[in-house]
């Protein structure tokens, strides 16, 4: 009897990053441009995994933001999904530095996706 293989499942991973940037000339007029740049950066590193409209940017004073977003991945456990999220952020760390951003803090939380809508959809189609 062979070893039982782990079944992959869909996970939603919530990511929270504290990002600082050096800009002594920061003012409220620059906020939309900085926010757009960070959102585009997050979409760039997460690609199709990122859940649309899940991102939020909160400015903390004039040189830091809290960026939050969620993405979906297919893994065998919560820990594996969180590890994948961390890997994606750290692989892109050099891009943060190129943009003048510093990653100060990070957190990752994975939970199994609610796929009940898919079960209901399949039930309606296939009976």
C-alpha cells in the first residue's frame, strides 16, 4: 500500500506589508501616484493569482504605507500557501529597492477558499 498523496486545495492568502519610502518632498498631491505605483507593483509580482480589487493602501505619515491584498493559490496546506506568498514577495524585494521602497514588516495568513459556489454551480449544470 503506497503513501497517500496530499490533495491540493485552493487557499486565499491575505498579505499585509509595511513599506517605507524616502521622499522628503512628499505631499498629499503625490499620494495617488505612490498608491498607483504600489498597486501596480503588487499586481506585477502576484500576476493572475491576485484577487481583483482586494488591495488597499493606508498611508502612515509621510514616508510609510500599509499595503494589504489577497491572492489565491493551489497548495496542500495553509503553511505551504503562506510560504509561497512570502517567497513571491521576497523574490521581488530587489524591485522594491529599485523603486526606493523598503519592506519593513510583513504578515501572511492563508485559509481554505470557500468553493461552495462552484459545488452549487456544478450541481445546477450536471444535476
